[in-house]
């Protein structure tokens, strides 16, 4: 995991930390705390919620709490579109992989 | 442990490690993004921090989510991939409903024998008086699964051996769900006239094409009054 982060996570760090909204350390702390609390609730309920979703939502929330226009909404909405597209896309790819494995075996 | 099972598990673990690498690339990056971009921690420390707590957290919080993903989405009884990957054979070549019979003679005989069978889950009873004993049904299931050739048993089943074996060897090698999906989407009229059809073979037929009869008629140059008897196209 650490290896993956060190190899190529920097673009994501930049998107999350700089492009959605401008963050101060205090806001970063609030965002992390809010995301972590949401994640705890989801874990307690057994819901598989991604860290990505909670943290992104928390960052957007922190930015919008200061001023609604402080959030770059086009960046945030493109992230949401990516999430929506991801689910059926990965389902299709996984089904294709399963069939490929069964055929090749 | 058989060798194929060992290979299966090692491939599974390798894929899981690869997934973890990609997960670090995405999710760990997300979770340390605020810390790094606000310059609270230097990136190296933040990465070590994230890796350490990612590793250690399941000891504290248990495996709720892992259990949900592992057992909650797919029902364990219906998981087919384990059986398929562990080399249990080529069962999925056969559709269990048809008992592997492609030859029409065999189909009729099977339909006759299956008339009394209770369809699983429906609780209905097709054709009243032809109930069969339970051990007969078990034998049928073994035939459908490709474990024994039909006709291995004694009695009237012996006649069916050749057709069933032919069907076992000649079927295309497609997974069962793919076959079911294909049949549902590209349903043709020949499916509705099958010998053993008692209703549930009729699928969605989203892309129902022209019937087989019309295609093969045009191919063979056959026109209506010329040949009195219809033969199924193979």
C-alpha cells in the first residue's frame, strides 16, 4: 500500500488537497475528523464505504461551510460522475474476466 | 492439498497483493491528501503513517465489512466459481434443464422421463401420474453434471447413452451464466417447440431473430410442398 502511494499517489493528493478547495491545516483537520467519523459509522453498520468517498465528501463539506463558492464545483461534480461510471464499468470488466478465466482454464 | 488448488490460492493471493498496491495508489493517497497538501506532515511520514494504521486497523475494528463483501453479496451455495476453478470438470457445458440431450430422440425420451419431476422451487407437478423414485432423480442429476454417462445404470436408461455422450463432448465451452444470458436474449422459436418445454424455457427474447426454420429453408433451397416432413436443422 505504501509502495503504491509512493509510486503514483501524488496526482491524487494534488487533486484532493488543492483542486477541490483551498485547505488550511485547521480545515484539513476538520475534514479528516468528519470523514473518519462517517467511516466509523459505516464500519459499525457493516456498510462497505470507501475512504475516498467519505474524505471527498468531507473536504467538499468543509469548503462549502466556509463559503459555497469556495468549492470548485466542476471538479467535485466530475469526481461524482467518475464514481457513478466506475460501478457498472468494473462490474462489466469483472464479468468479462471471469468468463475469460473459465474459457482459458 | 492438490496442486491445482495450491495454484488457485497463490494466484488469488497475488491478485490480492496487486489490488492492495493499486489501493495504496488510490485510497491511501486520498486519506493522506489533506495532511500532505496543508503541509502538516511531510509526504514520507504521512505515507508511513497511513500504511501502519491501514495494516493495524483490522485488529481493532474487526472484519464487519470484509464479511459483508465476502459472504453478503453472493450467496455461498450459489457460488460457482470455486467449483469451476478447482477443476471439477466441464459441467457447465451442459444445461442441467435439458439433461444434455441434443438429439431429438433422446429429448423425447428424456421429456417423457422428466414429466413427473418436480421443478425445483416451483412446487408444481408436471403431468400428474408419472412420479419417479428419488434415486432415479439423483441419477439424472449425476448425468446432467457430466459425472457419469447416461446409460451407466440398468434398465430403460441404457438406450440414451450415445446421444448424451455426444452432447457432453460436442457442446461449446461456455460458462453456464453466459449460455443462460444468450438464450434469454437471443431466443428463437425453436426453443419454444422443444420436446421438454413446459413453459420456463421461454426467455426475454430481446433480440429475437428470424426462426431457424426460415434460415435453413432458404439455405437448403427447400420450398413448402416439396418435402412433406420437417427435419430439425443441426
